[in-house]
C-alpha cells in the first residue's frame, strides 16, 4: 500500500512537471515521449504494470494544467 502511494505521487509529480514544462510545447512533448518510451520498455522487460505509472503521470499532468490555467486567470 505504501509503495503504491509513493509510486502514484512520484509519477503525478513528474506529470505536473511536464505540465509546467509544456509552456514551451517542445519541452513538454519531449518529456512525455521519453516518459512513455521508458514505461513501455520497462513494462516489456519486467512486466510491472506500467499503466499504473502512466495513469499517475496523466493525472498529474491534467492537474498541473488546471492549476496553471487557474493561476493564469488570477
């Protein structure tokens, strides 16, 4: 349980960073492509259910975009 929370927070934080880096679209795109390539290759080799990490990353990315847009409106 503790490991899954740590895993989710780690990947959500990376997703939030990618959202912040996406102010220059190429940086966000590079981070997302590299992250997906890493997760797919890791799942292919060790079968660690990478979809969990990708889901956490996407949740952090979406939350990061929402926070950035709300702050931009203020």
